[in-house]
């Protein structure tokens, strides 16, 4: 499995590889302690609630594809604008199509690796509530 990102522009690819592995613990490593995950607009979550929300997306069993649009770094902080799509058939045979343009913030940690501080997958757009 890919190591954590050494450059901010690699954070989405590391996330996608880990997401597509289905390993929730590996996905959680891409986030700083105390990071915020926003599974639906206006719903910022931290800690165990954030992990559980992320695991609901992971639990679909459908791969994610990511395409970074912009990456702006200032020192140890980076803003990432990333187009993404979860598209396929879930474990129950139902079609799944969820997409968005994420507005994310990553930070370089003391180990030199970049992790999400804020993961806002639906950016400024009103999106679905995500998996229930």
C-alpha cells in the first residue's frame, strides 16, 4: 500500500488507493488527529463520528476515482480542489453514482507526510446526504 503523501498533490491519490483497498484503518491514517470530515454540506464531523461517516462511503464497496483540479500550498498548509466519483455497483447489486468537487485542506506533519485536516467532499455544492 502506498505510503502517506510526501507532496500535497499526492494526498488525493493516496486517499483513493487506500479507499479502494477497503481498509478503514488505512483510510483513517490519511487524516490528522482532530481532522474534520464533512459527509454532507453543513455537517462537519470529528473523531469517531467522522470515521464512521467515512466508513459508510467505504462500506459501499464501490471504488473512488479522483482528479486533482488545483493544489495551492503555502508552507505546511495546502488547499486541494479535487473532482471525484464513486461509480459502480454496491455489494447488494444496486448501482451507485456519487460525485463532487472536494474543497480540502492538508497539512505537512512533523514526519514530512501530508494528511487531511479538513475533508469537504462536496465543496460548496449541495450534495446528497451520502450513504445512510
